[in-house]
C-alpha cells in the first residue's frame, strides 16, 4: 500500500472510530430516556430491554467496523499468483 492510500485508510478508520463513540453516547442517552419513560409509566413489564437489545446488536456491528480487523490489500505476490491461475 502506498503512503497516500495508507494515510487515507488510517483517516477513514479514525473517522469510523469517532463516529462509533458518538453513536454509543447517543444510544446511552436513548436508553436512559426509555428507562425513565418506563419508570414514570408505572414500572410494569420492562419493555426497554427490547430497545437495549436492538441497540446492543447495532453497537456490536459498528464496533466491528470501527475497531475490528482491517482489510489488507492483497500483496503483489498474491495478485501474481491469482493472475497465473487465469492464464492456465
């Protein structure tokens, strides 16, 4: 990977990580609001759990995207190896 494309990839990754942090903050505010609504409404069945589960699933996928393994560009050797397969 050349320097400029590596830099662009790093910048994009940092943007994803910053966006993830903002999203988690928003999710926490939303969860707090839902729990307050539940508490004020009479504290019956704890329905905010369904909101929390949905947000947890979204958080897991976003965390994987922001902090998970990076996509690596294929090495020149791999490209040549694959090219040879097509030539046979």
